[in-house]
C-alpha cells in the first residue's frame, strides 16, 4: 500500500472496543484458552467453562480458591 499511514503516526478521536459480542464473537477463543488453563490446573472443563463468562480473569481465578494458585500471577 503506497499511501498507507502507520497507525502510530496518526491521532484518533475515539476507539471502539467490542467486549459483548456485538461486532465479533470471541466466545470460541475465550473457551479455548480457558479450557487449556482449566486442564493445566486439574479442573473439569465442562463444569468450569460456564462460570468464567462475563468476568475478569482475575475474578474467575480468585473465585475458584485453588490452593497454591496466585490469581494475580495467572
């Protein structure tokens, strides 16, 4: 693209963040990542996945109360 302007050389009035699935649906990606995390920590994925949606990761991990797991580090 000969006329392309690098993103960091421009200013913007606003940014649109889609966190509720209106523009894109990220459920499959979130479930894939959380499934790997759950398996790593010995959790039953089918039981765990429904509880992780709509929350910050740190809140999800803290809620589990897993011994020896530092929610902030995770």
